C-alpha cells in the first residue's frame, strides 16, 4: 500500500516537472496618439462654456459657468482677445438682464470700452435677453497683443445677503465680421 501511494505521488508530480518552452508571441502593435496642443490660443470670440474661457477673462466675472453656458458679470467685467486684423470688425455681446434684478435696479446703462477708449453707451429700459453689436473703428483695435474690452454697468444689482454687485448674464462676446 505504501508502495502504491508513492507511485501515485510520483506519477502525479511528473506532469508538473516537465514543461514545454512557452509559446512566443509578438508584442502588440504600438500606436502613438496624435499630440494635442498644450493650449488653444486665445482668439477673437469666446462662449462662456468654452473650456478655455478663463484665458479670456481679465476680471469682473463669476468663477463658474452656470446653466447652459453663461456667467454673471460684476459691475465692470473685462475680457481680452487676440485679433488677426483690425479692419472690418464689430464687437458682439449676447447678454441677459434678469427681471428679478431689473425690478430693483430699473434701467441699466452699459458703457463699452475697447483698449481704454469709449466705444459706446447703451441704456436698457426693460429686462430680457439682448444682443449688442457695434462696428469698431480699426484705430481702437490691436493685433499682436491683447485687445481689452471693459464694460461698466450702471447701476449694478446689489445682493442684500452678501452685498455682491452683479451686472448682467453673459453668454458670449467677441469680434466678428
């Protein structure tokens, strides 16, 4: 019986002691992904839900995008753009004046500055969504450096809880043909 048990143990160990060479496989094909640019350069138009929107903002806007792609402005939002030319451009701004804020402020005047020089002054007497468009003289614009757009809101809405001064809802802005 002992002899039989030894034979069974030895026989069962034999298949494990002998092995064939492992099958050789070629390594998988290596593919490189195309290189992505580090940053998309600033251009002449921005939507508030663009992934690089913060590159356009100099100041005066809320830090987060809300809803379907808008941001609150403060009383003096400022944006920057890089233009490829100065001739034949107009400044376009899509904005909203919420009824709740408007009930407390009344008519709102927006004064537009391009590179520190006044472009226009517009008063809105009713709330709602608006589109502002104005042809910009080429002498106010720059190429090769940032073109700055600043908008003064008078009067801003003042939050009763934290005294934050809000201007309008900004959807997109920039220069078009």
